């Protein structure tokens, strides 16, 4: 079935600002609360949020096999469970409905009043009920930088890293959408010159510039997803800020890896950009040496040219861009991550989320974390207001943006923006 929604000649009768992340060729999916306090599944064109629940009730999806309440829900899980054919049919239909040459809705003022909201009139929600969350460690540049700091240049990568996608199981209960502030965590850490750990607020809060992909129901328990089928089970992608308490992490990560240093908060962008929308930006991934084992081998272009940037905004000050990177630098692909994740028979369900790991580029201004950008605090970053940062201060807002662009179209994710608050105080 062709991806008709990607036609770059198509224009919408909804106004789309210049350089918008959300032209009619995007059609992302999300969940929002309307001004009438109704939660619905929706999409976005330009600066307009569109109520897909109402669109379905008004008969605009006639001919597509959907349950009656497919979009009258507070998550996208059921829609994602319907699979790739349904995703493409719905996205193609939405593109047709909002095509400038289609008068059916364009000329129906009563329906438009029900269906379309200004984006600042809605409150974005978490788009899926995330049952399980896995975070990978798939940037060779990032892993090498961290290895150099912890060990040395000769032993920067551990022997298993080039052989398989390394990851850990995260905590889904503290994943929040853009706009929700997070609190500086409290935990154990070891003072720089101490032999006894202390318990208190983390002193080294970091961001990690990541993306994540959302899966559909992929397998039954015991079944591995073959590498050549993995992409069929990936619905789309979001931006992700993997908040990290570096001092807590340093003390706890041996021998089993991160726990409290990571699970206090993970922030994601609210609109899921589908793999169909990203198709025009497919590129080859970095050459893998040594060649992975046969179950992870793939040919062709399996990553995407996604421009990424991070800004830090102190309270009552202008933001400063501190990093510009690109998803195409990732060593391990999403397909390899998903296949490896299921290679032992682990079940993957609709709405599961898998993070990329910090995405670092080859230059110092393209690193994906403050730990790298300041090299462990040795090289503080100077912000536009004259202040310096080794890590993130209380009341700083971290803003991550991402978009793809060629000569014909720009497809973006919007942003994930999160403010760091002081430690939570129970009243």
C-alpha cells in the first residue's frame, strides 16, 4: 500500500507556518485534553490540534475497519495494536481529509468547530500507556567518551559493546510528557574524597539527548523477531530526555548498572512521529566493525537523518543551545535493538518504549550529555546570561528539539521541555 500521505506536493487548507515541524506530510499521533475537558486521540497540522475521536464519530473514517471507540480513548495503545496496515490507512485518510482540494470538511464550518483546536487550547498527555521501558546505550561516540573518563582510551569500550546493543530495563511509572517539571532526586553518593557514602540531594543532574521508539504487539513469549521484520513492529518515534543523577550513578552502577540515578524521571515529546513520515529521511548507519553476529546483520539503510539540539534555559533568561547532534550517528539501529531485545524470547507489547541512549556526534559541540560537554565538569559551559554550568541547576529548563529536512519537506517532533525543580518536600 503506497504512503499517499507523504506526497510533498500536497498542501492543507489548515494554515501551516513556515518551517513548521507539522506540515500535512507529518500527521503525528498524540493524546490531548480539550478545552471542554475531554481526553481524545489526536493529530496535528501546523498549530492546530485535531480531535480524531470526533472525526471518527462524524464518519470521516468510513471504509476503514476500526473499532467504534478507537480514538475515543486516553491512549494510543489500541490503535497501535491494529498494526501497520491500519496506521497507513488512517494516516492516508487524514491527509486526504485535510487536503486543500477536498471540500468535505474544509467547507463544513460546524464540523470544523467541533474538530479543530488551537494548539495552545489543548493540554498534551502521555500518548501511550507504557507497560515497559528499555533504555539502550547505542552511541559508540557516547560510550567511548564515558569509557575514557571511567577507564582509559585503550579500554574505553568493554569487549561486549561492539557485539550487541547494550541496554537496561527502565521504570515506566516516571515517564512524563513535555511540560511536566521534575524534581532533583535524593539518593546515596560517595563524596569525591570520602570513603563513606552520604544520603542527600544529587549534586550532578544531567540530561541525555535521546530518541525513543514505540512498539506494537510484536511476538509471543519465547519468539524472536527476525531482523528483517523488526521495523514492521515499530509505530513511531519521540524525543526523550533521560534525566540522570551522575553522582548517584557513579556510586550505584557497579555491578548491575543504574537504578535510582535514572528512574526518578524520563521526559518525552508528546507527538509520536510515525516511521512512514520519516521514510524520506532514511540513511545508512555507520559501518559496524566487527560485523555483528548473523541474527543482527542487515543490509540497506536502516537509520534516519534527524537533526537534534539541546538548549538550557535558566529561570527568567534566554535559552542557550549547548549541543547539536544527529540520530544518524547511532551505531546500533532500532531494528537491531528490537531483534536483540527479543532474541531470548522476551515479549514486546503495544505501547512499549525503547530509548536510544545518549546520541553523541563526532565533535565536542555535538555530545549528548553535560557529562561529555563539560568533560566531567572540567570545562564548564558558559550560557548567554553569563552564568556557567557543569551540570543542570535547579529551575533550569532543558529543551530538546528534533527535525528532519530536505529540499521538499520538513518533518519535526516539536520539543520535549522540562524544568528541574529542587528536591520534593512533603507537606
